[in-house]
């Protein structure tokens, strides 16, 4: 069934149109990400689903029930914020059990469930500590345990990994994804980080200026971006404007070619593969990245393309030697 349905959702703050007509269906059990640059309206949408913000117009359904005008506590959702919002004077167990206490769950039962929730985020035996005695990643896990203990139907997460350093963030991305699969709760996850969205999500909605530009699986978003904005925001892309000369002749538009889909060959070397598109040019810059090498090539026909080649074989070759050399770039028209 549908966990969340948004219809023609709008929100204005004075003259600012923060959310300008969002339609979205999120399925039960999905890990769904809202991805977009800062200021694109993601947090405002999340806050409206949570009930902290009322829409200017449009409607919100949770599990088929219209909740547009309901108070936050009347909705079967829980929000995890970036700053975790833990109570500093309480132990972890008390922090996690707090929501159950509010709902008058008997003490023995709520402590048992708090311990269970702490165990599910790999913090078994940490129940007596206080938040100040934890690392950032551990605090993040407590915030999650506190959400899970309430077994909401939908968990809303607003940049929950934003405060962590890169290595820990990447580790938590995998953990969080595994946890979501285990508990089966619908996650609606806000991030401005495209790698994070691609890593974690079943589906992604790409936001731009209060609107959704595309909804799809990570592969759909990456391989078939619907707009130049999506192509540029998710991954890096070469964008060319022009007209198709074959297939759909005369179709004008913007064409997107991912750097790793382009092969770099010596201009006078191997003849081009049949069926491939190609262009010749001069290498303007080479960047050695360890696992790959990036080539920036000025095309004879005008414009510049970026190509990315995996460094599959160990080489003592100095990539700088490529600078200024003539190359042929080749890619599948598809
Ligand atoms: P995001 O989470 O994608 O960074 P937000 O939803 O926070 O974007 O903000 C969308 C737009 O709405 C921004 O232009 C922001 O300045 C504006 N905005 C958000 N909340 C408020 C508010 N309470 N008052 C006024 N403007 C706001
Ligand atoms: Mg935000």
C-alpha cells in the first residue's frame, strides 16, 4: 500500500514559495530519499509530513488517511533531526524509553523495549551512559533507537548523517540501510548529498526550487536523467546542446554523456568501433585520482568533454604526459 501520498502540496513563507506543487507517492517499506540543493524545499516538505508546518494548499495522506490538518502527535510518524535532539541529563535508556513513558507504557515493559532498540543499533550495554559520553556516530544511533522504539509507520530523517565525518558517514549509510531493511519501516530521508542518496535509496525524488524534477530508482536517475538539472546535480555529466543527426533526426535538446561512458583512445591508434560516436580533440588537463584518471579534452569541433577512465592495471606511467596530446573520444550513442 501507500505509506505517504502528497498531492499538489504548496507552502509559501511570505513571498517565498518554498514548495511549489509537489505530487508524490511513497510505498510501504520503501527507503525513499528527497535529494536537492540547499533551499530546494526538502525540509519544508518533511516538516509538513510530520505536521510541524501546515501546507498553504494541497493534501497529505498517511496510509490512506488524510492528515493534512492533524497535529504531529496524531500522525503515525517520527522525525530524526540532524542534531539528534537527545536529552543530555538522561541516560541512553531513559532517552530511548521517553516516548513510551509519554504513552504510559509500564516501566518494566518500556525498559525492555528500550534495551531491545539499543541492541538493534548495536549499542547493547550502553544503556546507563549519557549522551555526552558518546561519539557522534553513537549519538546518531541513539536517535535512531529512540525513533524505532515507537515503531512508527513512517520514519522521517532530515540530513541525519550531516554532522558526521566522511568515513563514519559512509559506514552509517550502510548500517542505516541494513537497519531499514530489517525493521521494514518506511524511511523518508532528506539529503543534499547525491552519493548518499544513490547509496541508500530504493527511489529518489530530485528537488529543485520547490519542485520535483524526477522520481526514480538510483539507476534511472543516474542513467536516464529527465532534465539538465538532474544530469548536472546527480553525478557529473557532459551536457551538449544540439540536434540529433541520426535516429530522431532534427530533435533539438540537451544531451548528457557520463564521463565514465567515454573511452579515451589515441587519435592515430585503434580505429573507432562500429556504431560508436566519437570526437577528436586535445587533452587540456589530466587528473590522477588513484582508482581512475580524469581527462579534460578540448574538442576540435568546439566545447570540452570530461572522460573518466578506471585505472585497471598498475602503471608507472606519468599521466601528466598526456597533457597536450591528441585523442579520440568514443562512446555508445545509446
Ligand atoms: P532545504 O531543506 O531543501 O534546504 P527548505 O525547505 O529549508 O530547503 O527551504 C526552502 C525555502 O524556504 C528556502 O528559500 C528557505 O529560505 C525558505 N524557508 C524555509 N523555512 C522558512 C521559514 N520558516 N520562514 C521563511 N522562509 C523559510
Ligand atoms: Mg533542509
